[in-house]
C-alpha cells in the first residue's frame, strides 16, 4: 500500500468525467488499497479516484455512523449509482482537494447506492447524514463536479474561524 498525492482544484483532472471500471484486477485492488490508506491518513470521510489522478469510477467512503465503541470502516464503491434518495439536509461541506474551503450544500438525508465491490460483485449500501452527504459528494467527483458548483454559498472567514474553534 502507498499514499497517493491528492490533486487540488487547479488540476483539470478533477473536472473530467470518469470511465467505468471493467477489469476487477490487481491494479484496481492496489488503487482501492492506496485510496483507503490515503483517506485515513488525510482525516477525510471520502475520496474519489480522480482526486488521485485516476479517471475511473471508484470511490472510498468512511462510514462514521457506527455504534459507540466501534471503529469507523471503509466502504469501497466501484461503478456506483444512487438508486434512492430521500429527505434533505443543509450543512457545511468540504473536500480534500480544497483544503480549508467550506460551502453550504443541500443534500438528501438518506441515500442508497448500488455498486460493485473490488471483485465485481454487485451490492447496495445505505447511508444517512454525513455518509449520505459523502456518497453524493464523491459520486459528483466521478462526473467532474466539485462541491463549490453545488454550494448555495461558501462559508465566510468568520464562520470558518468559529468552525475551527468548535473542532478544537
Ligand atoms: Ni471531494
């Protein structure tokens, strides 16, 4: 496994549409292993392949809605599609490719995704709250869409400060 470099918003790779994965081979497994390690190392909750310069439909999401005492775990999504979405949430959203920038983005509260796993087997997974937001955000990346394009507005300096204070 190895850490991969995360591209930032100046990189045009982030604005391109990704191609489906057709080969569920060692190269894909290496990509998923590296993306998982890179995500955990960055303290993020989601990472899409174009963020590490690979224009394929691959995403990793950290499921943080776990019972107390249990560790968050990674969900690997290959060729994911949203099959149902309901409810609504509005809140601050950020991206590992735009460090320090946050915007207010409306997203569904509950989202179910159908995807393939690293072996090509189809499965469905549901997420709520932050995980639902993350599914939407990461799937947008596969279309070359960055959250700033969906934000009602970006957070002000003052709001960012307050956010930092709350996190400390
Ligand atoms: Ni992102």
